[in-house]
C-alpha cells in the first residue's frame, strides 16, 4: 500500500524548497519570510514558535533574510528592548505567478469533486494539518 502521508509531505517540502531556491533562500528562510509578511511587524521571539525552531536558529534565519534585503530589524516603539522584524515592502518577492500556477493546477483537478466529496477532502486536510501540528509539538517536547 502506498504511504500517502509520506508522499504528500515530501511533495510539499520539495515544492517549497524549489520556491525558496528561486529566491536564493532555504525553505526555512522562505517560510520565515512568509510569516513575517503575513503577520506584519513581528517580535523576533514570536518567530521561533511559528517555525518550530529555537531562538538561536531564528537568529541565523533572520540574519540571512536581513542580508538578502527581505527583512529589516527595528526597535519596538512600545518596548525599546524588543526588536521587530519588518518585511521590506519593495524587496519582498512577488510569488503570485508561482502560486497562481499551483492554484490553477489544483483547481483543475479538484473541480471534478462534488460538494460531498469536497467536504471529505477538506475534512481529511483539516485532520492532516491537526495531526502534523500535534506530532510536531510532541517531537519538540521529547528529550
């Protein structure tokens, strides 16, 4: 029997690795940039749990994003001891075409599902995401 969970996770990781390479980044850096762009100004410490890595790893990731010109660090006006990560609006890559192509390809095959079938697929995806998050947290908390 095929291991669909493994195949799906591998395909997702490899897709994001390919997108990241387009930008001259690693997949972790690409994901971090996405979190920063979506979340607006973000304290450095808030990025670690979003990526599931320690603060030391976040520092290296942010350093590389700053050097690449995608992100800048600024003191938090509400707490000068804290540093905010801000996406450089003019430098953030437009991945619209890449993700538009993906969206069109996904829509092409998902359009064949009726409403009931689509609900089952959505349920499967919701539960897959939940289980992956639970398993990630469990791995992070194991000695």
